[in-house]
C-alpha cells in the first residue's frame, strides 16, 4: 500500500511542531468534505457509466478508498483534486483485511456492490479508538432489502438475488446506515422509505450525487427519505461540497487564539450549532451567503456542550471545542453522547496544563488562563485537531505526534494554519 500522508517514504512518522501564542487571522478556504467524498466513493459502484468527482480531498482515506474500488474492478484516476471513477466492469474482488479495517466506510460499499454484482465478501470493519461502532443497523437495512449477509471468520459473506424496496426504520439516526440503505435502495426494485433517517449535510450531498447519476431520492435532510429504485444508474459529474468539520476547526483556531478567522466558500447553515455555541461563549460571529467568520476579542466564557445527531452539536467538533474551552473563563461540561470513547484528547490536554477531567464519556473543564507546550499524542483524528488548537495558544513549543490521524481529515493542516499566521511546521521524527 502507498505511504500515508503522515509518513515519509521510509514509513517513518511525522510530527507537528507548534510555537504557540500568535493570534490567527485571515481568510481561508477548506478542501472538499472527507465524509461526503467517502459516502460517494461507496455509492459510486452503482454507476454503470464513468463518474467525475470534483473537489475530492487528497487525504489518505480517499486514496485508500480509491485503491479499494480498484480491487473490485473499478478504474480510478486522479487529476489534482478531481477523481475519475469508471465502474462499468466490476468483479467480486478480494478486499484486503488491513485495507478494509483502515477505512471503516469500506463496509458501506457492500450494499451498492451487491446491487451491481450479486455477491461478494468483505472483511468486517472492526471498532476504533472512539468507540465500538457496530454495523447492526446497516445489516438490518440490507436484510430488509433482501440481502443475505453472514459473518464468517471475520468476513461478511453477502449475496442478493433481488433487492426489493421496503420500509426501513432505523433505531438510531445513523449517518452511515442511512447512506448505506439509501445507496443500495437506489438500485432496488420499487420504493424504499427510511424512517428516523440521519439528517446530516452528508446525507443531502449523497442524495444529490445519486440523483445526478439518475436515481430518484426525495426527502434527504429530513427524518424520512424516499428512494424510488431504478434498474440501472448512469454516470455524471459531481462537485464535493466543502468540509464542514475542517471549517469549524479553523473557526475555532481564530477563537482560541483571540484572532479572527473567516472561512470562505462553505455552507454557513452547516456551522449553525458551532457558531451558536461560540456566540454563547462571547465570540463575534459574522455570517455571509457562503462564508462565516469568528473573532474573539476578549476571553471566551465557559459553555456546556452536548453532542447530538444533526442539527445538534456535531460529535466531530466535540474534541476541538473541548480544547477551546480549556482556556475559557469558568467551568464547561462537554457531554459526548454519540461515541463512548471519544476522550483520547483529555489526558493529553492535561499534560499541557488544562484542568480537564473525564467523567464517563464527558469532560469537565475548568478554564485556565495559560496552557504550556508539551509533547502530546493524537489518539484519533479529531483529538489530533484538538491538540493542534491547544498548541496554537500554549506558551512554548508543542509537539503533536501520531499526525497520520490528523492527515486523515485535514489536507496538510499546517499549511492552512501557517497562512493564518501560525508558527507550525511538520518534522520527520528522529
Ligand atoms: C459518520 C462520520 C463520523 C461522524 C459520525 C456521526 C463518516 C466517514 N464518518 O460516522 O465522522 O462522527 O457520522 O456524525 O462519515 N451505530 C449503531 N449501529 C450501526 C451504526 C451506527 O449503533 O449500525 C451507532 C454508532 O456506534 C454511533 C451512532 O450510531 O454511536 C452514530 O453513528 P453513525 O452516524 O453511523 O456514524 P458513522 O456513519 O460511522
């Protein structure tokens, strides 16, 4: 497998070295959304004709997903941030377990692949650092559509003679299960209605993509989605919208350092939960038709956060927000309700002088006036982003290790932060 962006050609790991204390200010754009790209790269196998995806983030997850598509017979070529995918000839390829485990959304290809080729095997995705992450709702939805899927020796063996539209009630509004059922149903016979569907912006974008290749999906963005199945789907061109989590992270970089950061070419509504909490904390938020800016001329006040499915506060912003609240005035409680173990940032922030304590899956944060640089380890993608934010405001030097996690969601995060005035560089670990 090719090296990950966080690795050198010899497989060594890189670190980010941050000298904190600068106010970050300026205007930036962010790359296309990781999670939308991954959802579409699962559904793209539905298309019998070539698909062109514009604005695809060049991160390890999308590159590996492209390699996985090739395993199943797709032809994949990159031209900068444009990805051409031709799935006209697919086969029941043999997916490598390591590759599948490294990208959880590999599993989200099972239904769309079944709809095209009738049977396949896919290694189980496994859990991860932020929680167990079961796939029971995916399986329930695919079974309801007529698929037979059995786990045998850590591998899902899937087959389907006919996929037939039906009603699917999701016990939880899972983003992944909604995407998986929606995509699979696009090639099922008849109509599927998903009730208690996830309402995340990623679902809306996936529906746009599916409709662009000839599907008929209605209601995406609400809790009830209707999919009228088609016998075949064509190809097309789709532009991946901007990454809302990257945008939120850089807005927090402005807030935590006391500067002003404006993120252009985004969908401002996607930031509603984050900017409302920032306003509550005393930040100055301005919103335009396709941009948001956040400034923090005075120290932020403590606020309480509870993560919720969209339109609630996004779990992916929980750790970056917790880092920001470490230097706010007063005590904040950050309650994580989606993932039981999204807490890897807590011990590392403590090493930097934060008064942060874990209480179950929540963090209790007593704001301090000063963080101090330290060597810290990212335990997962958003924990890594949180440590970078803390490093930006900390006195002295912070070394963030394990940055291959950060590279999974941010295209060279140091370049964007540097353009806003940060003192940050990527170094090869000795
Ligand atoms: C996606 C995002 C992730 C984000 C999450 C929630 C991608 C690649 N990842 O993950 O960044 O944090 O949405 O916004 O798009 N669950 C079950 N059974 C299932 C499926 C999910 O119990 O079959 C649970 C999960 O363990 C979790 C909750 O449902 O507690 C939400 O998960 P889900 O919305 O499915 O997240 P992902 O699609 O995996």
